[in-house]
């Protein structure tokens, strides 16, 4: 049986080795579903902003202005908490032509 490696022999993983680097890691490409915001339905209640785990809701002057798709992972929390159904989730494949 092979001997297990010592803790100091293991490669670094699951740690933040440099602080304040989150903006450098655009995680939007992980998305399978894309939130689509309907401005005409939105009341800017900010429930989506409050619950978004990725801080991907764009707000200006205390009003919802859209989504930052560079960081949105498509979890759908924003659509689930929206009291006026102003956010729909669409398959990311629908937008493939847009990206090219």
C-alpha cells in the first residue's frame, strides 16, 4: 500500500492565496440559465439585489438597471424572490449566437 502524502506535500487548493482578486475571476461562463430582466415590470424593490449571491445586479441611483453577466452564475435566486415576476430564466444556449 502506498504511503499517504504529508500535509505540506499536498498542492495548494481551496484557498485564497491573494486577497481582493474576485473581480479578476469572471464566472459568468459557468451559467446554464440566464436571468432576463423586464424593466417594464420592475418596481426596483431590490429583493433581487439583496439575495444575489454573486453581486451581479446592477443598481444606479437606487434603481435596478440590469444584470452583470460577467459574474452572474445563473442560480435563479433573483427570479425566485422577485415579487412582480420581472425576471425570467432562459437557457443560456438561446444566446449562443449573440456571443459569437
